[in-house]
C-alpha cells in the first residue's frame, strides 16, 4: 500500500479507507445522520481499522437501538 503523495480524488470508500490507514493519524470525526444504519456500518468498519474517534450526531434512541 502506498500513500497518495499529491492531491488525488478519492473515488470510493475502499480508497478512502486505504489512505486513512496509510496516514495513520487517528483523528476525531463528527458523523452526521449517525442514526442511519448504513452510516453506523461505515463507522464500525472504520473503527475496526483504527482510523479515528467518532462523535455520533443524530437521534440518540435510534443510534442506541442500532448499535
């Protein structure tokens, strides 16, 4: 895996994931609409790869029931 050296458009989630892992910087990330099932799945995948710390923003009851 090689990190992108210059500004290049990231075209899909796989490229974004590769770049985030390569950089290795664990950022704090705010996630809007976190009450959406697909959004929570993406956050789960990112957490599994150690990408960052996530602040979930959305309907708390729905987030808890889906998590």
